[in-house]
């Protein structure tokens, strides 16, 4: 309760000026700053003083109600304490119902008035505090909503992880591509690994409280691979302890793809440029002879020059065509081939290598064979690459006495499948996920990292799929499925091509 | 007597081309298809100038040049590099000139004339 109020302005409205002045004197002693008014100038005085409290003495009930109503409607925030004639309990209740905050009977005691005013002030303060709280709450709510929205809509995968690397929160983008994996471990969800990744940025952040950055290849729940840039940041509790770490992963697959393509083109051009320079020089030599033969009317020299020019032009032509293949501007050279003889051709390429290493090479044809549409050059190169990998996997594997590589061709009316099966060393899941990427090689200096990338690429160009099933130590099965008739729209519509790309990465273990 | 130019290149088409130009410009020629055989040819033929390719299968140009420059009799024979490698200038710094394939015929003959006449 207030014992003494510091300069609280207040208006006392009374028809009896004397009565008003007595009240004013009493309230002044309690620290109020009262202003007196009668019914006539009540509203004007309240308008000037702008008090939080008004004391209204009632002589004439009708007039009193009128003044009370005017004050309520003009200044709804003002607390009105009404002094009603003694015993007029009903009148007091009437005023309360109309919005007065309290009523007292006349003659009012000093104490009763002080208590009533104090209570009114208290109520006002509570109300004001309440409003401030409400306003604060509103700000809090809207900033929480904003945070949630940012968390969800930011175009990155965000996961919050605890010390066990378990995901305790994730944003919408993450749930969309990786599922609601709450409680599961980060490396299981992102990479299908059984153990934490080496150089885990989250672990490093738990250890040193700093931000860490890595680049990772992750696999979505639909089997799509993404290259992501991950950034980890600590989340601390009120004691400053790191209890959780936030990991933010940004999809940079498209940038990487572009980079890969540029690198591959650069490497390729670098590797052929020496050859091309030689060819161009020899072309100059042929032209020189041709010109000299014509100038000297020496037909045999001209013919020799012409022959050299022809040979060089055809070599340069082949190099340029290869280059166009890498730069993706090349259209597949689709031909109708006999499935059996195409399969035989592919097998003949690899069989000697297998036999040389004492690996049994098995060739099987099943189902409808007949004819199919494909670019024999690129598809056979892709199949030979997979077959050679199978042979290598057997050579590398020392755990078995006997090895085999099987090349199985199975046809239906719609599709032809080429299955390459071996009992070599097998491929672990992590390698399976990366093996179609450019320049990924598990063979060290023996591989360029181009083979499976190109195989994958040409199969997609044909609207087909490559899938792989492998068990470490037991062997591997690659399955290349191609439509018998090439569907034009499939490789022309970009979206479709992307879809087929996704499905091709699906591996079944 | 005509000055003699020795051509060292593993590509027979390019050797033929260089022989054609040099003969037409009044020079005699001899050749080696690899750096490994080249020194013997130099001893036998005693050329006045050598054109040298850098990338050859058995022994590559710079190594031949090192051996040549250590030879007391033939160490000072001028060498012109003609190679498909970009940046071949740096491979043999004492070379009279370096040409990148495909080269400018007139420019090559001009340099040869300035060097051996």
C-alpha cells in the first residue's frame, strides 16, 4: 500500500465547493496534487490535468451519472472513485456497473478515501505492467515465429546435434530431403555410415567451441547425391557449456558439377593439345607438298601431299569429336544393332584380359535378343569399362581360390539388361555412393576417375539406368538397363533426364 | 657446300615436312627419330644446326641437349626447339629459338638463315 504518493495528479469533482476543498487538503497531505472542479467544468478540468484518478462526489444522482459517463467516454483509462450518499448501496453498485472502479459512502473518512485511492493506483499499475508484458510477449512471439521461419525456410539443411551426434532438431529443408530423423545419428542419415566420419566438424566444434567447415557428399532418402558445404557452430547453455552443435549444410552440387565439367574439359584439352599441335604441323606439311606438287606440275608429289592432308584431317576430326563428347555437344550416334553380336563384341574385348589373369569369363544370353537402338561406340566403351573393373576387382581380391566374371545379356520386348557380375573384392557403401562422380577413383594412380562417370553419362543419354549391388569380400553386380527403342523425349526434356539420373544412383545393398 | 640441318622428331610426317622445307631452301638434312639415337647421328653427320622436338618416346629433348652440350666437338652446334609443348622456351634456355607447333615456316627459315647463313 502507498503510505505517501509522490505528486500524483488527481481531480476532485464536487457540487459543494467547500466539501471539495476539504478533500483536496486531506489528499495534498498524502502527496496527491488535487485539482477541484464542479459538474460544469469537470470534463474540461480532467482534460487539462489528465489525471489517472478522479474522485466524484454525488449530490444529484442524475447529474452525477451524466458526468461519470462523459468522463468514461472521453477518458476511458481514468479510474473513477464515486462518493455516494450514506446507505445508497444500490446507487454505488450502479456506478460500478457503469465503469467506476470503487465507491465510498459519504461522509467519507480520510482512511477510507486513502485506501480506495491506493487500491485504484495499484490496480492501475498492475494493468500498466500487464500491458507492458503483453507488448513484450507479442514481440517475443513474433521474433520466435521469425526465428522458426528462418530456421525452416533458409535454403540449407540445418540440424542440431547432441554429443552423441544424434539429431535433436532439424529444419524443414532437412526433413524434406532426409526425413524426420530425430534421434538418429548424423552420419547414418547423411552418409549411411556406421561410424562417425573422419574430421567431423561437429565433433571438432564440441572440442574447441569454434566454427568448422568441410565439404561432404551426402545421400538423400531418395538416393540422390548432393555435394554440401557444412558449417558447424556451438550452441551453449546458460552456463556457457556447449550442449549442442548446429550443423548447416549448403547444397553446392550444381557448382561442383560445373567445376567438374570445366576441370574435365581443361584436363582433356591439356592432354590432347600436344597431339593436336603435332597433327596441325603435319597437316601443314601435307599442304606444303600439295602446293609444291601443283606449282611444279608434279602430280605424284601433289597426290602424296593430298594423302597426307586426308590422313591428318581424319585424325584431327576424331580428336575434335572426342572433345565435343566431353563438352556435351555431341549427339549420340544411334544405330540399330544386333544384341547378340553387340554383346559378343563387348565380351571379346575383355575376355583376353580375364583369361590372362586366370579368371573364368562367362558369357550368357537370355530372353528376347533381336535388335536394339544404341550408340554402339559409347555404350560398348561403358560396358567394357565396367567389365574391366570387374576383372580388376578379381585381380585385387586375394581371399578366394577361383574367380569369375560373368557378362549376362537379358532381353525383354521393351528393355535389354547387361549384367556384369564378379566374385571379386566388392565395393563398400561409401565408395558405391561416390563412384559415378567425376575423377573419383578407388584405384589410385591406376585410375583416372573418368570411366564410370562416362559410363553413367552415356547410359543416361540413352534413357537407361545403372544400378549396383555389392558386398565387400563377396562380389559385385552391375546392372545396365537400356530401353530397346530410344525414347527421344526422355533425353530431350531436362527434368526427365534429371529424374533418370536420380534413379541411377539408387543402389541396393 | 650446302649447310646441313639435323632434324630430331619422332613424328615421321613432321620430319618429312621439315625435310621438304629445308631442301627447298637449299639446305642438306639428316634426321634422328629419337633423342637416344641422335648423338650417334650427330657424330656421323656433323650437322651445322639441329631442330629438336621435346617430347619423344625413348629419350626426351632436354636430356639429349644436355649430352650434346657436354660434347667437346659438337657441343656448340646451334639448336632450335620445335615442339608441341606450350612454354617450351623454358625447357632449353640456350636454344637459338623456340617454335611451338604448328610453326610459321617463313619465321623458321629466317632464324636459320640468320644463324648459319
